[in-house]
């Protein structure tokens, strides 16, 4: 019989931002460049530690990982988040922004690691055949020599590579994981099941299965309902279960993607659906999903 998890939670994926200084120009636009996300009206405001704490109140969140929010200046963002008065270990660990393929990336890493909460960098590979769904223009970005050199720099420093990707990039990510088996790779947002037709779902499931063969790849179950129109609750639960089944109990973890997730989903539904998606697993596995795996991967207290 299934049992809903009620233990401690580490949120492995959320954002904070302070508007008004031009750090986040994407938030100032009326619509996202990626049409599947929609408008930003609901989140076009400051989102600070107090706002996050209020959103997750009552959910037993005892720690969290702050993920970069596409800032113009990655070092300034890390400096700002690091300077905030922390409550309940909110933003205890940071995933910074950085152009992995830039020749200046090693210099950026040297600056970022001066901040002790920084444990990794996020790179975006999300190319789609439909131009309006693309986050990047190069479909083979992860095969470029500079990108490979950049993730090698992360591996040398013992830093995590976080990735936004679509199922189309699964072979590239798998190849990168095999090339650098010492590099911890964390895929965001359930590997983004962006295409909802039968072929698209098959492509997504095959991508998960391929990436599961590399033991250094992990998947965040963060914001399965990010794209519009919003998935049905039953579909979101199935996406969560598919991630757990593909990656196993040791390589999946829960994340809210607050406040971006509130564009299409209530905060209460984020936690409710995550608990429902994991409910078929033993409680020991649910604890890994909600708490232990993130604590281990992000080296949290």
C-alpha cells in the first residue's frame, strides 16, 4: 500500500532574484522567447528569502539549493545570494551561471569558487527543431571542443554540471558523462518532456533510459508542469514515476523550481504531486528522493 512521505525535504532547485538593477532582462519581457512557457506576469517581482520561506511553509523544507536565474553577471548574482541572511538553510548551496563554452570560463570558475556555497555551474543545451521552443541556437553545443573543455574544468574543480536540456540532447549528455565519469551531472526539470505526442513521449523515455546507463547522471524532478498547456495532474504523476523508474532511487531528487513553477502550478500542488508521484516507492526510497540524495550530491549539512 502506498504511503505519502512526510519527512524532511531539501529543495534541490529554486531561484531568488531582486529586480530593478537590470540583472535579469528576460524577466522584463512581456512574454518568454520560448512560447511553451508563456507570460512572466506572475513572477515579475522580487523573490527573496522571505518569499520563498512563506511559499514552502508547512512542507518541512529544511534546506535548499539556489540555481542561477540567467543573470547578466554570474559573479554578482552569487555575491548577492551569498550575502543574504539565511533562514533554515535556505540557499545553503548555489549553482552559478556560466558560459561553459567561453574561453573565459576558467577565469570565471576561479572567481566563483571563492564563494564557499558554490558547488556547480548550470549550462543550457535546450535546442528544439521548432525555433520558438529553443533556448539555444546550436543543436550540437555539447559536442563543441570548447564546451567539452569547459566541463572538464568543472570536473577538475570537483564541481557539478547542471543541465537544462531537451530529449534531443540525451545522446550528447550521455557521451559527455562517459567522457568524464568523475563529473557529477544533474539534469533539470525531468529532462524536459516538451513534445506531448506519442513520438515525443517515446523520445523522452528513450532519453531517460539512455542517460540512466551513465552512473554519474542524476535527474531533478523539478517543475514537470513548466510548459503550457499545463500537463494534467495524472500526467505529472506519471512523469515523476517515469523519472524514478528510469534513474533508480539513488539518482533522482525533488525540486520546486520556485517561483517559476508558480506560472502554471500552485505551490501546494508542487508538493502534493511530488508526494503522489513517489508514493508507490518504499518510504526509505522516498526519503532519498526528497532529502538524502540532494544532501549527498550537494554536500549539505
